[in-house]
């Protein structure tokens, strides 16, 4: 990325001790400051296709965020070539470690937002939609919050024929799953809901007739509504603690990541919609989409 920016003649600097990169085009004296941001972390993927675009590396940067990085690089190239026509200032930001939230957190702690001080900011995200190519814009709620958590339940192992001699963490786990879903069904407004899914359940044992001493659950909760996300974040550890106590098990609740929802500026969204239609409507559908 740095070599590409060097080739374009665009000055840049690292954000503190991170892999983040920032820089400036244009002149703030001529108008407002717009931030263009792209994330640049990715999953290591080995491609089996044999097209001209197939990565020559065994583990390529190919989960989709590579497109975010590439698009911003090309936008900067075009803006640099037309810098004299800019009626304001462009600040750009390549953000590392987006999936773990650590990149954004560290950059904020480094004071990057105060340093850039943008009047508005823009980002994009690719979305696979079969063979259809379009430009989708959210005018309000855009992306849901993401609360990722781990629950560890410690009981007492026993023979499956004599559960009274133990404390069954599998049973406790099932009650926690039911209780957690009760938050969604009975404590949230029907038009301001959330999702909650346990995608990982591990009960190491080794035999079908042995009650294990530990179960680990990992899951995620999503919501477009901050008040609902906050309620789940507050209630879930309470459910875990009290159901564990009810059945004599020890429990541990750990937040692995907690990212707030994203709500777009309606005014900015309308401006982007109008510009996209003017520039792209002859080739692509430009649509306002629900969250």
C-alpha cells in the first residue's frame, strides 16, 4: 500500500505504532473536510480457481476487505490526479484490525479523530449478491451491533447413569441458552429486536455415558438499536450468573468483542445517493436498501 501511495505521489504517515495509514489531499481553506476510510485486515484464503485474478500466494488477502483497500487506493489515485479541482480537503485512513476492533480502538486512543477533525466521513463494504452488481445505500440504520461472548460453565463430572453424583454443566448450558433467548422474546420491544445465537458449544468428555465437568459456549448478539444492544449486554451476564447458581454450577462470562451499531447520516446518504445515480445509473442500479 505504501509503495502504491508513493507511486501516486501521495504523502502519508503511520498512525502511532499501528499499521494504520493516514494522509491528506486538497486544502481545508477551500471547503470542508471529508474522511474516506477503508479497513485492511482479512482472512487468509487459498483460492482454488484458476482465473487471471487468482492469488499467486498460498494464503491471499481475499475475504473481501482487500476490495475495500483497493477501491480506496484507486479513489485516492484519481483524486490526486485532480487535486487542483478539489473544493475542500480529503483525509484518508486505512484502518487495521477491523474485525477484532483493536485497530480502531488504538487509533482512537492515538487521537486520530481529533487530528483529522472531519466534517463527515464515508466508508463502504462489499456484499456478495450473486451476479447482480449494484450500489446499495442505507439512509438510516446500516450495520448491526456485534456482541461476541464466551460462557464457561464448571460443574462436577459423573457417570451418566448417576447424575445425582455430579453437577451437569450440559444441562446448565441448555438452561442458559433458553434463558438468553428469553431476553429477546420477553424483554425487548417487538419492533426493536435483537438476535442471539450460540455458534459454538464444546463439552469435552470422551464417552456418551459420562457427564463432563465443563461446557464452553460462544455466541454473538446483534441489534440495529443501541438500547436493545445495551439491554442484552446487561442482562446476559445476569442470566448466566443466576442460572448457574440455581443449579450449583460455577459460571464465567467473558466479552470477546463489543461493537456498536452504525447509523448513517440521512443528509449524507441522500447526497451520496444523488451523486451515485448521476455517475453510475446508466450501468448499475443505485438503491436505498433496508438494514
